[in-house]
C-alpha cells in the first residue's frame, strides 16, 4: 500500500536539516597536517626519509591532535514558524544602514543558540570573540540550514529574505 502525501509529510517533519561547524583551536596544526600529508605522498613515491607506514602513522597522530584541539557545534534547522519568529525579533537598527532587513549583530548569536545546544551566553561569546572569518562561518553554517545552502549575502538569498519579511509585514520603508 502506498504512503499518502500526509503520511510522508508527517514522517519528514522530524527530519530537519542538520550541519556541523568545526573550529581548530590551534591553527598551526593545519600546517603540521599539511606537512605530514606531503611526507606521506613522498613516502608512497619512495622519496621520503621515512617509510610509508611511518608517514601514515604520523598523519593519523596529527589528525588525533586536531580532533582533540577542535570545537564542534552541531546545528538542527528550525521550523518555519520558529525561523519567522526569530527573524521578526531582530529588526534592523538605524546603524544597520538603508536596505538592511535584520540586525545581524543580534540575529547571528540568537540563531546560533536556537539551532544548537549552546546556551545564548556561549553563542554570544563565540560570535564576539572568534576571529571574524570563523565567526562568519559559524553563523553561515546555521543560516544555510534555512535558506537551502545559499550564501546569506547572495542577492537571491537577500531577495528571499525580503519576500519573507514583507510577508510578515516588515517592509523596512519599502
């Protein structure tokens, strides 16, 4: 017997998208890993001072160090209702400039907290204290769960957000 559309929708309801953001707290380990992998390739070609097996073990050891020095945050997408409510609760401020649809400085850490197991204080601290590129990646990992993987600064994503805000009655002077 075929499953009805309603049954399929109910089954899919609990399967919201997920994503994981990872941050290596010791960036120098990335260089160490790159060197170890280079040595592994050289060893495979017989052009290294160590055997291939030793090179493999060295790569595995650095990968273990990276795992130990990494922070991971798991995200789960919000429901449409939760997403709309969160957007509506972060209207732009005059400092955001003309055309802004949300106040990213308050929206980003709230989105991070709402989609993860992080408490709001920890999410705010990460947003405030991570290097800018890492903070943006953290935010964009959570954001992409709700816009189908689009970059939040992509014009199509901005237009979708504008349409959503307009449907909520926030035309931001437009």
